């Protein structure tokens, strides 16, 4: 199992279909699970994927349309029922706080999960996780909507052959500094992931996607519906590919497909995105993060 991978729990737009569940995306990151936009049926999809509530540490909701949030009650109740012992950080648009409260207490349930709530507003904010930050930035949809950018800080990795050449081993490695540290290590670029749903093209889409290793982005429509996409506050597959090319993305994950499309239409999304690192997401796919930049 990859230590860092995306588990796709659902890929439908507003209406689930026989082959596509409502939205849901679990990013596994060094033992910390980040769940984005749980729609209906997410608990069952997690079971199919072999995922559990106990691995969740972050819950990030882009906006309060049902296909992105109707799974919230079940997830919160499951956290309490399973007695998840750690804090789970919940990030959501502050403008939708009333919906968050309704979802959180949609029904009676047993057990009180430990939720740390982060309502974001305005130009957004950056939150500190364990080994990464999560930045929320507003998008351009029909209601307040935020995209998310997860960033691991850059670091350095030790070079065994250089350490041996200097006779350094064991605990002495931890004491390296200055010129010697520079000689015995190499830059280790931090990995980055962006999550962009339900939006027209806007500056923040490009800000969120800039230089990321993986971009998970809605591609609700094909070119034939470009005008309709703009009117409804959505992207096309071609626009998603444009973002990936402009921003130096490594892996582009296309998802959130309108129910109007059938299986025979699937190749058109990749064709119109026209991006060599594009992946057309299907329910229960497991997509590993690509290697760090500058490594193989």
C-alpha cells in the first residue's frame, strides 16, 4: 500500500448513477487521512475501499451543495460510534455554517466525536497539520465555495555515500550543520496536492494548482456544454487540462461528471483535457502520488 495515495470514493456530479457514486475523496498521507467532500453513500464506499473512520484526521468540505456534503452526518456519527480517539479537523465555508450545524446534528446518535472546527471565510486561510499545511481559497461558484491546497514543506535528504566519505554515522548524523550538512544532503522537495471542485475558471484555481504533484479537479462537462458549464459555475475537461498545463501539474485527476454522460463518452474527457498526466477517475480507484520532483 502506498503511504501517499488518493482513494476515489465517488465521481458523480449532482446526481449519482449506477456506475458513479456521489463525490468523496480520501487522501492517505503518512497515516493521516484527509477526506474531501463526502456525498451520499460514502460510508459504504469506504467499506468497499477498505478505509475506516479511525484513519480520518481532516474533513474538508468545499461547499454545501448536497453532492459534496450529504455524507457529512454519517461520517460524523461514525466517528462517534467508532470512538475515534483523536481530534478530527473539519474545514468548511463559514458562510455555510448553518448548513454545517444542520448536517452535524441531522439525527440523534451515540458518541461525541472530537471535532475541531475551522470555518474559513474571505480570502481564506492556511491551517497547520502534522507535516503539512492546508490552505483554503475561495472559488467562483453559485454559492460560497473553497478549494484546498495541501503542502508539505521542503526538506533535505541524507546522501549515504557522502556521509561515508566524511566518516559520519549513527547519532552524529543528527548533529550535522552548516557546510557539512549541505555537502551530505540534497534538497527534498515537499509534495503538494490541490482539490478544486465546482467553480468557473478564476485566478484562485490557478493559485491552488500551481506546481502541485496531483490536481484533483472537477471536469463536469465536455466542450459541447461549455456555455452551460459557465452558467452553472462549472469546468469542462478542456479547461481542467488548461489549468494543469499552465500550472506545471504532474498528475491530473478528472472527476465530478454530469449524469448526462455514459460510459462511451469517457474517452472524450481525456481527449479534450489533452494532458499526458491525466487520469479519468472511477469509483474505488487508488491513485498513488507521483514521485517527488527531481526523483525517479
